[in-house]
C-alpha cells in the first residue's frame, strides 16, 4: 500500500511540475482582410490580428482567457469546441445555455483545465461570428500518443468556406419571408489555412502528422493529396487504429489527423485539395470554384501543378474507424432521447428548423443558471422553457440520442460535453430509426467522436454515459440551421451540479452589464418555477391552410402591388 501511495504522489508531483498555465488577454476587435484575394471586408480578430493564432497545449495545462469585447456593435462569446469541460460547464461558452452574452465593453473570464488530448478549435458561439472570422484550431499534446515516434513533424490545416458579405446581412436575408424555402447562402470561396494557394514545405522520406480541422459555417469538405495516401489516426480527439485512404470527408466542425509519408525524392511538387460538398447548395452560382488548392512543396524551383479534376468522390467511411483504447459498446440505454428533425415555415413566412416540432429559442435566463437556481425543480424540464428542447438526464445513465432526419439535406450534429459512440448510422432515404437496423447488433468497438452527420432522409443512433454534470448544447453545426433553431439542450444531473459548481462573480457581472437575468426559470421567474409567463418564444406557426407556395404568391403579389402604386404615384407627379 505504501508503495502505491508513493507512486501516486510521485505521479501527481510530475503532473503538477509539467502542467503549465496559459493566460490570454484577448481583445475581440474588427480587422480588415482579403483571404481569397477577391474581396476585402471586415473580419473579427483578436488583438487586431487575423487569422488568429493556432494554440498548443499539453494535457493537464490550465487555460485562462480574459475575453474583452471591443467590437462596439456586437456582443460575443468563446467556445472551446470538443473540450468536455468536466466540472466547468460554466466555461463552455454558448450564450443562453451556459453564460450570458459578453456585451460591448465587458470582459468574461474563461478558466479551466485541459484534461483530454487531440485536435480541436475555438470559436465564438454568438450569432454569426465564427463565419466572420472568430475561429481557429488548437491542439492538445498527448504524453501517451500511441503514434509517437511514427512521424517527424506536425502540420496544421484548416478548411473553411468563406463569404464576402458579413453574417448579420446574410442572416437577415436567410430568415426572411423573401426566402420561404430556406435556401442557405452559398459561400463565395473555399479557404485552406484562411488563404488560397497555400504551400507546405516538406522533405523527402519523412512522415508528417497532418491535423485537419473544418472550421467552416456550412460546407462539408472532401480532402486529398495527389500522389499520396493518408492513414487516419485520430478523429475529434479520439485516437483510432490507422486506416489507409486516398480521401477524407469532414463536415463542418469535424477534425481528423492523418499520417502522410513523403516521396523519397524531390522530383515534383504535389497538389492537395479541399473541395466543398456542393450537394449542400440549393444552387451553384455561375463561376463558383468549390475547390481550394495548396501544395506539398518538395522543391521551390519546381512548378506547382494544377490538380486533376475529379468526377466522383469516394472518401473513407468514418463509421468503420476503431478507437485505439478498444472501448466496447455501452449499454443497454437507460434513457432515450428521440429527435425528429425537419425544416418548415412559421407564421412570419420564413423557414425554420425543428426538433420534435420545436424551434429552439434561447431563454431569458441561461439554462445553466436556471439549473443552479431552481432547487429541486431543476429536474423538471419545464423550468428551462417551452422552446428550448430541454431534456433532463440522471447522473450515470447510459443515454441514447436518436436523430431522424425528415429533410433531404445532410446535417452534422455536435454534442457539447461528451464524445459519443456511433452505434448506427443509416444511408440516404431509410427514414426513421427502427430496431431492425440493428438486426446484426451494434459494432463491438464503435467509433467515437463529438460531431456526426446524419444522411438525407436518414437517421443515426449515438450513445454516451451521463457522467459529466452540466448543461450541454446539442445542435446542427451548419450555421444556417443553428441560427434557425436546430438545437436541443441536455441538462445533466442538475442536483449534483448544484452541489458541485460555483459561478465566478465575473460571469454574473457580465450578465448585469448586458441587462440579462441570471436567476430563476427560463422566464426569470424566481418564485414560481413552473410559471413561464413572459418567456422567450419562437414565431407562431402558420395559420391552417397556408403553404410555402401560398406565402411566395402572397409576397410577390404584395411586392407587385407596391410597385404598381409607386408607378402610379410617379406618373401622377410628373409634369403634364
């Protein structure tokens, strides 16, 4: 026993010795940039800089980020995508879920320990800001990296789509009666490391670990390196058994690390290509180039060849990945959350997204603060609001989330606070989940990640253990669908949370500065927790009998009428 205690103490001392504290003073500011060389525009940067810095941590490090909003005309926030925030749910970042918006002039302190490894990214979780530039990759080194010694260097690659118009303007046009079909704005360009024509210098006969992150708002991206194969070794922070492929596919928010071994000589340079998934676009504008090309540059004196055109895409199916740790399928489930999703119109004529007929609307009081301030009533989902899609989970429960996609599009869903096992994912047009899909059982060692795409008119089933008390967002990571309400909230072990978590006084100061309540239920009622009078609600449904076609006809009839009246007025005002 004494030997075991001594070893434990030595281990704790070693961790304390090598763990570092990273303190960031981040002023969120406007910067002017032109990443695709076609259009100069304002972007959101940090300390007057854009692109943002790639961050590197080691497991066990502490991060202190003092986020000061100097934008002047917008509130902001910060989310460290993929980190579980064990014991620090209040540091997770999404406003309305775990914190109040950081209003102009306010400073919010994020303070947490990084207790996992892998590839991640940090981004604003406030309305439209990460597509406007407030996003970048970060990585956490693993002292027990199973592939240590098998690669010589690391290379960071971010894939993204890019818009010339700023997001507030695009959002206004997207959620509008003039866009009743919900057609998403199509990006103007694709970027690689927030630029185009990127070159990555490599040496012959070496192996590189490429850490690839899709930080885009909309488009999934295919990625390949001509003349080279890749070995997938990590997805979303989970080490996997090496799987060889010529192409990968990353939805918005997914990450993947691959090993690439270079050629034995410097006779040529090779194109590496990111190609936006145009299946997602309602229309393809004339002249749009969905590809972004970079190069593995062996020799600066050699030409940079144009990539070969591709007629078909055949990426590796991530469902077949096997985690290195061999974690077997959990089960059976103690609690099942079934989410039927669709896109439809509401009474203002605009198109919205729905889970179980509910369009998510953030409550007056952030859901985490309601969980902490409503006592024993926190176990009742009613206190979190009518339109938050809140589900209360018991600590230790094995939880299934089933998503049934009643939409003809693809949707990448991200769960905060957890990596989940992927037990089933259907092909296109299968319809809703049913047990016959598991007639041969689930994978013995299922793939794990935190972001997963559901196929058009298909479904998936994911599973995790509710072992992280907190309030966790579950949402589509296509930004257009999040802003139109495709989200739910998992309230995990709220009574345990009340005894474990204390909110920093700074966080409440930010709420007060923004005039946001932080006590009581979703309607800020601090006496009657089931009284939701005055809560935030989604737009009311369409009156019975109205259809999208009827809305379009009505809108254009009104437009025609106004134009007609304007013409008559102009004609009548003209001199005889």
